[in-house]
């Protein structure tokens, strides 16, 4: 009963990662458009006020929203060439160890990001040119870090044999 609940939860987390990744493709397109226009207009010696603000905010959001699904798909940088030569038991231990370290790091990042976003909203911290509240992208960093943290927990549950690997398609 417990593993059925955990399996469904893992599937939901993975589906959320997938849909957030798909939604972040819109952010990527907007980011590319802004960069193109900014570079093109700079070549014509026309300054675009706020372009760097938007680029920084959108790039930060894009990166953190894509971590989780990139992990699920195996698109993160791995050292499989080294791991594949080790016995399967050692490979599993290394994957568990690295996922556990990732859980710790992203738990710290989530907490620190929450504190940063909360402080930014509280003190009215905004970007230089456009006055975009910095708490907005910082909150999205927290969401992305939490989602990646949950995806790492799913990885640990899979490696321990408690659940099957969630479907990525």
C-alpha cells in the first residue's frame, strides 16, 4: 500500500517536472528574442533599457525550472564512462551517495533561496533598470530547487527498489 502511494507521488513529481520544463520553453524563446534584439540594437548603437534586467531574471528562472526534468531524462553531466566499469553494486552505491549529497545541497539551496526571496519582498529589492521585484525570480529558484530536491528523493527511492522508475514520456 505504501509503495503504491509513493509510486503515484513519484509519477506526479515527474509529470510536474515535465510540464514545468515544457512551459519553460516559452521562457527560453522570450529570452532568445530579447538577447537577439538587444545585440542587434547594440550594433546599431541603440541602447535597450532593461534588457539586461530581463535577461538575468529570465535566464535564472529558465535554469532552475529545467534542472529537475533534465535529471529525470539523464541530461545532466554524468561520469558514466567511469561508472560503467564498476560492479553494479558499487554503481548503485555511488548513485545513492551522489543523490543523497544532491538532496542535502538542494535542501540548503531551497532554504537559503526562500530566506533570500522573503527578504527581497520584505525590503522591496528590485532590479536596476526596470524595477522588477527580485523576489519573483528568487521565488521561482526556490520552486525549481524544491522540485529538483523531490526528484532526487524519487531517485533514491528508485535506487533502493521501493518504487519503479517514473515514466518520462
